[in-house]
């Protein structure tokens, strides 16, 4: 009954978020919904080879974005829901103007296809299309079918939470501690928010939990039926994101192999079990690859396109590459564990603007943030100590008994191993892509249970009695209080963000949504702060980048370069397909700018380079943060000196790259 109550409260919280978050006001929801609606409209699966990736492909998605004020709220922290939103009259008005696409709307020569067709496996979107189709047939209401699509994720949340409790019990966690872990996972603001909008990580949460639960059951009671179910679970997991499949599949399969070796199963039985476990994943993975193949910009090519910084560093030798990796590793730790954007969005931030959850007032919020940061660092330290102690003990087991036994023990806790492996994968992706991938806390949704157990069960094991139960009780109580408080204040923050009066703009709100990418062909991105680029004074300096209107969410009017506050002319409106793809909006295509700083126009020394963006929604230009510092070398021999110093200091060589 306690478990049912915990799940019921979690579902109720998520359903409030379903109906109160305005249309598409969660990151990338419009792109994911576009895919599901396109399948419904086309009345068939959509193959990536049929056209080119684009956004707002389905007329229903484009209509909902326009009629609900999507762009006016997306990046605008003071944007508010339309008047009357949430009333029956409002939704009736939305439904009256809804388009009715023909099933042939995708036909044509190289038609536009939803952006995510070539990047994401189709399973989740087919499920959403079935829900949307049934809702439209039953109600003929576009708005109701949209909320039905959101509600599917709430249903998968309930399944995930029941499995969460089952996993904890299979790990021999006490009943009340397992209930507490389930409540923490279900009531966190992250869970309510991410489980209330159209995106596939909710399905991954359920499948990761199902896979881990079955793997633990098989450790306790090997049987053929659970082996088949585990194979099916891994197969379905292959139809989610590859990082989830790798993080869970590899530890689970390794644990199964170790257990088969301990039981001394015949080779034929082992091969049969492996075929059952691998077969569905290979088959379903092949189908997903067939659907997403030849879709123009695929996931792997997009990931590779982010690796410019690493490639530039590697061209200058091992020491340069090692320095870059070291700096990125520090930044990854800060972003994920040390209070950065990944840390903040994991514990409590909503909407496109990552609006932080406010606990009463700023002082209380800052105090809670510090407690969370300290608790995270303490947990990480204690878990690392525990892991090191376990490794030492396993080495003794291997030497005194057998290495097979030691390996089996090491692989037995698949939830912890999967969580650790997932962190490693995300850190590697973070480094490889220059921080473009791996800095959103919502990516960790499927691993809420092992993350929670690290704090309430694993970290306390470093201590002896009576310190161990005391620390476990402290961690559990603290996380439960945060989950309960986060649930309450998360709803209050949601209401304030979209329905309350506009707040006084912060310093970040007054900055333009823009970036300088290249100066003289060299990338200006740096993971740890201000970039300083050495530039020759006896040659023109070219500058490239992009800018958007941060209030209306469209292309801005114009961009002007600022050097120490002095205006330098630039040309705005160049195509930047990478930014359109990154923001999942083709309306951003022509957001690029180029400018040239004349030769000998800057005195030797340091100069600040920034942007003045003329936005559509503001009468005056808006400055961006100062992202680049130029160090002008004396004109005499500056070009040759720059080349020599660039090679010596490991700076990237000039390269032709428009983003």
C-alpha cells in the first residue's frame, strides 16, 4: 500500500505538469512531437532516406507552435502563457483552427522529414503515434491528442517506479529504505518535469529498469523464461539511445557470462543463452538502423561535427591533446558534479531557459544548493573510497580463491556498474564533443535509483557502526525532504514561470543569445573561461558567429561587432544549418554573421571582442557577454611570429570552417 501511494503521488505530480506546462515549453519537445505527429498524418512509418531533415514538418506541429505562442516563451524568461490557457474555451479555439494533413503530405522530391528521424530509433515515436491516433479518432481534438501523447510518459513512469522498488529489493535493500529510494526517485522535480513531456528518455527509464530488474532476478534464480524476457528487454533497449544500451547492456551481459561460468553450464547452453540475449538486440537494432539510414545528418556525424576543439588540439601533438582533454575533464566534473548546468538541471530546473526552482526566497535556495553540492561531493568521495576498498578485497579473493569468483562478485551489482559506466560514457562524450553533449541533468533520468542508492546505501558502508546507519538515515531523510520540498516548490516555480507576473530581468536575461565561433579561422570556444587569441596586426581580422533574438526566438535584425566598445560593421544573414539543427528550428537557418576588422586598426596589446545584437523585440541593441580577448602582436614580423608561437603553444591552426 505504501508503494502504491508513492507511485500514485508521483503520477499525480507528473499529470499536473502535463497540463500546466504550455505547449512545447520543455526542451526539444516540438522536435520529438513533430516525428510522432508526422507518423500519424502519413499513416505509416517514416524512413530517413525519404527526404532531408527539417523541423516543423507536420502541419499540426507548426500550427500548435504558432497558435500557442511557443517562440515568445521558449528563450524568453519573462514570456508568459497566453491569456485563458488551460480553459476549455482556449483549447476549443485551438482545435477549431487545427489543420487536417493528408496522408500524402510527405510525398515529393526530397521532401522535408522530421529532424529526429535520422537520429533517434523509431520505437518511442511509433508508440506515441498510436496514442495520438487513438485520441484523435476518439475526440477529434488536436489539443487532447497532444496531452494524450504527454500522458503516455506518465504511464511509463508508473511502470518505472514499480520496477525501481523491485530492483532495490533484489539488491537486498531493506523494505523501508527501498520505499524511500522509490519516493525520492518519483518525487524529484526532474522526474515530474521530464515525465510530463514528449521525449524518449521516459521509455528508456522503463526499459533500463526492466533490464536491471531481470538481470538481478536471474542472479538469484536462473530460469529460461527470465532469460527470454531479458533478451527482449535488451532488444527494446536497443531502440532507445545507444548510450543507454551500452551502459546497461555491457554490464548485464558480462554478469550473465560470469554466472554461466560459475554454474559450469555446457558450452551449448551458454551459446543458446547468449543467442537469446543478443538476438533481439541485433534484430531490433538492425531495423532501427534501416529506418534511420541515409537520413543526411545522423547522430554519429553530428557528434563528430562537435569535435573540432579536440581535433585542433590533436593536430599539434600529444601534449596539446592531453592538455585539452585535461581541461575538458575538469570542466566535465564541474558541469556534472560540481555545481554546473548538468548538476543544476538534475536537481531542479525547468523549461528551455533552465529556470531554477526557487525555494521560497533566494537565500533559502542558495543554502539548499550548497547543501546539495556538499552532499554530492561527500557521496562521490565516499563511494570512491568504497569502490577502492572493494577492489582491494576482490584482489585478495582472486589470489586466495579464484579470479573467476572475484570477477563474478565485481559484476554482480549491475545497477551500480551500469550507473558508473554511464557516467564514464557521458564524460567521454562531453570531452569529445567539447561540452555539447552531456551537460543536461535529464539524461540521468533512467539511473535515478543507482544514483540515489549511492547516497543512502553505498556511501554509508565506508563507516562502521554506529556511524553507518546514522549516515544512511541522514542522507535518506535529507533527500526525502528535498524531494517533497522540490515537488511543492517545483509546482510554484512552474506557475510563476508561465503564469505569474514578469520578473525583473537578471544580468543573464539582458545578454544577447549569440556567440563568436571563429576569429581568423580559429575556434574561440574554451571550456574554462575567456579565450585569448593572438592576432597579427598587419593583416585584416575575420570574425564569424551567430546570433538570435533572445526574446521572440527568431532570427535577429542585425549584428554589429564591438571592439573595446567601438562598433565594427558586419554582415548578418548567412546560413548556419548547424545552429538550426542544434536548436531544432529551421527558422534559425540564416542567423550567421561575418565581419572584418581592418589591418592596423588596433594598437598592439589586449582588446575585448563582443557583439551588439539588434533584436526584433527590443528598441536598442543588446550586448552579448565578452567571449573573446584579442592579443594584437606588433606589426613588425607579426604574421611569422604568430605562426611560430601558435605551433609552439599548441594553438589551433587557422582552418576554413563556417560552423
